[in-house]
C-alpha cells in the first residue's frame, strides 16, 4: 500500500450542482457507489473523507487488494459513554466493479449471492482525550486492514463474526525497542460493525466486519470458549470497548482482570457446556498403523530431542485464523456429521470442493502428527468438545481430520471401526472411556506456549493403536493425501 499521505477521495468529493452529482455517480463503479451511499447515511457531512489509496491497483498487478480505506471522524455518543473515535472502512474485498477484473460472480447457487468475498473490514480507534475534531487520523489501521485483506485473497478463507486472529505484536506496529511500553493490544477478534448493516449492491450482499483489538488473555478465552461471547463481555463496559467495541491501544488490562467474576463464570460455562469452537486451520500429517504396531507401555508420553519452533507472525496469520470455511462456532444444536444436505454443511465437507467420495476406507490404526502451534487446540478438542459429545476438525490445505465423540451421529466411524478415511477427510472416534485419560495426558498442551514445548512430543494409546505426535510435519507429506501404511 502506498501511504505517503492519506488523500481525499475524489470519488466522494462534494459536487457544486445536481448535474455534477449525477455525473460523478455515473462515473463510479456501481458496487463502490452502493458502499459509499451506506457510509454517507452515517456521515452525511463527510462526503470527502480522508483516504489511504492504493496507487497501483490489484487488477493492474499491484500487491494490495484494497482500493481504498476511508477514515471517518465519529463523534460518538456521550449519553451512552461512546467516545469520539476514528472509523476506518475498507473497499475492495467485495466486488466494486462487477466486470471480473478482481472478483468472479458468486456461483454458490444461493438465492442471495454475495459480492466478492461478501464483506468489507472496518476498525474503530479511540481518539486521544485532547484531540481536535480536525486532527488527522493515524494510518497504521489502514495497513492492518490491508494485511488482513492480503491474507483473505491469498488463502481464499473468508472471515466471520467471532473469528479470532492471533497477531502477537502491537496492532499499531510499535516495536518494543521504541521508547515507552509496547501496547498490550496485540490480538484481534471479529465483530459486526454496529453502524453498518448488510448492504445490497448490484453484485450481491456485503457485510461489514469490524476488527477489534484485544489482549492475549481475551484471545485465549475466545479460542477456548466463544469469540462472540468474549465480544459481548467487552461490550459491557467503556473501558473494554463499550457497545461499539472501540479499540483502545493504551488499554493494559483484560476484561477478565478488570472484572474477575467474568472469568469464573466463563470457566463454569466451559465445564458445563463445552466450547463452541468446532475447528481450526492447522498443518498435520497422518499415516495408518498396522495392527499391533504400538507396544503397550506404562507411560503414554515420551519426549525426544529438544528443538524449538520459531514462528513468523506473518506466516502464522494464515495458520491461526479460525475461518468460517471450517469452524462452525455457533452450531445448530445437533451433533450430526451428515454427509449430504442439512444445516451443518461446513462440517459435512471441510473442503471448498463440494464433491467427496461415497466410500470410506477403515484404518487399522492411526498416527497423527500435528504442528506445535496447534497443540493447544488438541487439548481443547478433547476437554471442551469431545468430552461434551461433540466433534472438532483440524483442516490443512488438502486434508482434514475430525475427532468424533461416540454420541455424534452421521460419521463414518464407530466403535468397531474407529478410524477411517473418506477421500482426504480422516475421522477418528474417541471412545467415552478414553476421553478422561486423554484429557489428563494432554493437559500440558493447554498450559505451555508452542515455543516452550520440547518437541517432538509423543502420546500413545497402544490398546487403541492410536498415536499423536506434536512436531513440525514433514513438508513433503503435508499435501500428500491418503493413508500411509507404516
């Protein structure tokens, strides 16, 4: 993105006559015009907002998918304790032009097609207490939105309300070496923008998804429990964002530190009801184990040579976002894995290609190798999902593995045949009597960071011919589907 200076958008400049207004409207791409009209309903006096504009457009070979990011002054609402803030709105994730230069038409067959990716991104940043009404907004939030847009374009994964995004560095890009403490707001959740509802354009509908800056503890609890639930907690007090979920970069304490009773209630809810997180993106490999491949031992955990994994934050973004393509956070209530039709279609087929084979192949045993950065989700899967009679999926680019509780219906596995593969989709049945042992054995994965794990870690249950390994999967095997006989 070129951001040498935010520039006023010529496309939204005020006209001097109705004739010129009509001429400008006709000159605008129709998708962009509808989004601008939506923003003008909130900001009728800001027809010419400051913008960060991409100089070399994406369809001309540029690297930045967002054409524009508008930056509006929002006066807030003093009666509701909503402070003045800057409101950033992106243009480019949806189809602005409708001529195929960036986005193809939606071919999903829905009655109401989406425009492009079906959403644009927004961000709300609180103003400093003494800021004047004409103070220029910082442009780092525009860089942030552009980075997220690049992830969406490169991965093809759409973002959804409730998704959590580990960023692991201050959102404003401030380095620890810069004088002064680094901000604690280093992670993100995704909410609905409180002022911008779904908008119909000539090329389909567009939602406005608001990026909300959060602390590490808030992100951790959102991963375990429910992103929307944590957002609801943040919205209850102005100190943590208030009803419009405004990001305060100088906030140092999490909602659970400010209001400890919320964490106690969350833990009770998790223990009673389990987690709504149904899956995440993660690298893994698997292979079939021959019958009797594992020798019974008294220990179920072994640790081999120590090696540390260094994660690139930019690379980790593509690994860590719980995309709505596979993560059904608010489930319909039934724990079904039907293979066709039904409302649980995301769990029916974790892949973009709607066609999967009809024949499943049973496996005599299974060894699963899971990347260290996803280890904490393995214990979450057992403790907060399987223990509560649900399922959990890890999805790689060309494979998916789903852990299934005995009470889940419609799966391809059962007690007589607990492991099976359907195309590139592996399913693993976890028997009820094995769940408590697994939770106990895997408990350390929930208390340590990926960097502090002494990998490779190995967990074996010989009587079930099942083995989990926490290690960096072999790159040459990552995208090689199908069971490999050991």
